[in-house]
C-alpha cells in the first residue's frame, strides 16, 4: 500500500512537457495550436491569392480593381496592404509569432471584409458567417494568447511570453481603430 503523499507526487508518464514551459502540455495549448494553424494558414492563403494570384486569386491587378470598385482610393495599394496583412498576419498566427499583433491585423482586415461584403444575410452564399468566424477566431487568439506551443514563448519579450488579457485587449482595440480609419477613407 502506498501513502497518500507518494500517490499525489507522481506525474503522468505519458503527458509530454510543453516547449519553453514548465509542466505537462495542457489540452488548451493543443487546442490553441490547432485554431492558430487552421485560421492562420487560411488567412495566409487568402493573402497569397491577393498578392500572387495563387489558389485561383486575382493577384495584385485583379484585387486592386476589386478594391477600387469597392470604393477604396488607390486600389492597387490597398491590394498590397490587404495581401500583406492577411499573409503575414496569418503566418504569424500559424506559428504563434507576435500573436497579439498578428491577430489584431487579421481582425482589422476582416472587419473591412465584412463591411465591403455587406450584411445581406448571415448565411452563404451572400452572408457574412465565414468572415465573422475568421474575425472572432482571430480576436479570441488576440485576447487569449497563443498557448505554450508558440514561437512567442521563445522570445525574450516578457509580454509576449506571458500573455496578458490587457495586452490582447489593447492590441485588439488598435486593430479595430485602424479598420475604422480605413473604412472612413473609403468612398
């Protein structure tokens, strides 16, 4: 028979340790990794459609014409900005690098996408549920942080290593303000 203190000090042998963290890997860290990968790579693919015409996208020329038709001044410049924001923000989310900034960049871009797309209905093909899902997912990652399986955990910047809600909220507010300013210059 073992004593109660001996039984409580044993850690499960099958739980791997988290990179850069102490203790076993938690389920929410794996969940955040999954969300970051899917959302981030989806956004990076959308950005590459705008920048390079990959995956059936319009490239800079086609995307620039779309932005001009949607009322943005200098449509080609906005195509580059949106493409870079989606690509770099998406890749940042996927690997967990500068996660609060990457998430806020995606949120700002997606707010513009929702406004341009319009709220004719909620469901596809004319609805905004897809854009809204990407926006809320990016906002959740901005507020929660990337989890322990992220490049941010390896950086010597304490606010990124030890993510706090206040940092996420401040950066998310910045993303919303930039999105609003961008919409204000739209015709």
